[in-house]
């Protein structure tokens, strides 16, 4: 069953990527850049589905700059740092390209299936916490987004995974996890990620009234905690689809908003109906396949002896959800089903993901 699932995910991703038409290149010039900052808040947890194991909790906050004509003319980074950005080879140098800079931080928590055993079973997933910050550059057109992201942090007790999980459990009156003394040791993490996402079906009427779009993506991460390649896609259908790049979940190189003047996401269905003119409602389904060369949370520490398990080199996600955007506020819920990641894992895992975004 697992091989059938992975074949479906990889096949879905390949078919999505191969479906790109010729018009997925730059079309016309970008609209005037927005002069707004955006904040995105992410929360992911398996308790949405009555579980408390494996990839069990994650949070992230990301702050995105206004749209920029160039990365160096940002007005808020130190001039010496901005000049360094001129040396970074980055796609998109014509008038159709806009740029963003984003900063973020987050935490991820991983546990075995049975959190009451002390010590944990040797063939179960190790305990691990991951605390990190990130800096990302984004080059976007109406139908393409490139993201280059650098994440740096620490894996181990200093990531405060035990404190975060068990304090919440105490507040809720739930049994605490007993095996944190056996978590991965303190170790620095550094990871560079590149992701390209396309928006297919971005004609003149895209985002106006009922419609659909297709959002294939490819990506590559190098370093720790992940060294992997990814390929996937997403299909959305709904009212006034926002001109962004798909559902936002906690993953390396997550997408951001596309160029779009405020209040111009669609033509209202009736004269004078400004509420519907600025409202998007949609559903989506997607998949992603990953070829994983290294995963710290399964392979164990690089610089220390630690617990580890025998991972599967191919992992897949199936996703479905619903999104709502009203003026500058956005809310998305995504259900993620992840295939088995290591030998001895009894089944795949269901995860709930909530994203709240606000532009101000």
C-alpha cells in the first residue's frame, strides 16, 4: 500500500510539472508594487486528528517586506547588508519582476509513537526539538515565484522542545512525555533552500469570479535538518482566487503573496458590492513527493552519537483544504496526510495546519 501511495504522489507531482504551458514565462509588466508589510502565523499539530506523535507540533512567524523593485532598494536593511544582496545571483531582472525580503522564526517538535515509555523503544522515532530563524529572498512575477531561503538554528535540548510540549500538556491536564532525556543532542543546523513555484491559468480574467488555477513547484534543500529534493503541485477552485502561490504550510521555502494591487483581486459580481470584490473563498488539493538524502530527525545527530531510525528515501504528502481572504486578512486550513517516513512506523500521519496572514 505504501508503494502505491508513493507512486501516486510522485506521479501526480511529475504530471503537474509537465503540464506547464509555454505561457508560464513572464507576461507583461508587474503592477505598481504594494507598500505594505505582511505577517504570516503558522500552527501545525497532529492533535487535530487525535494523535500525539512523530511530527507533533510546529509554529512559525514570518514577516514579509513590501514589494520592491530591487532587493537593494529596500529602505529598512543596513546599507552594507543591502549591497551584499547585489552579489547574489537571483532570477528575474526585467520590469515584470518584483522582489520581497522575509524574516522568520519557528520551532518544531518530534516524538516517538509511545511518549510514556522511558527510555523509548530503540526502533521508534527519536525525541527532537528544533528552534530556528530564517532569512529569505523572493523574486516574483504574476505566474512564477523563486525563493532562496537560509535557515539557521539549533537542534537539541536548547531548542526547548521538552519545555514547550510538556508545559502545554500540564496546562491542558494531559500526560507529559516521559522520554525527553533521550532526545537528540545540541547541534547547530544550517540549511539553504531554493523553491520555484508556477501559477498556470493566469490570463486576463484570473482571480475574477469563479475560477481555477494550477500551482506546480520544485525545490532543493541542502544542509541540516534536511537535504532533499521535492516535486509537487496544487489545484485550487473558488471565488476570486488570490494571486498568490498556493497553500502556506511550514516547509522549507514556503511561498508568499504575488504582485497584486490592494482591492483589485477581482471584479465584483454585482455593481456596488465591494465586500465580494475583496473576498476570496476557495478549496484546494495537492501532493508533494520528496527524495530525502538526510533528515536529522530520523538519521540522528551529525556530530554526536544519538538515537536514529532507518528512514525511507521517498516520502509523500497528500493535502486538501479551504482558504478565505477578506481584504487584507487571510485564513487557511490544510489537512496533510504524510506517508511513512521510517521502517517500523506503523502507519502514515495526519496533520492539521492553520495559517493566518495580515497585510498592513
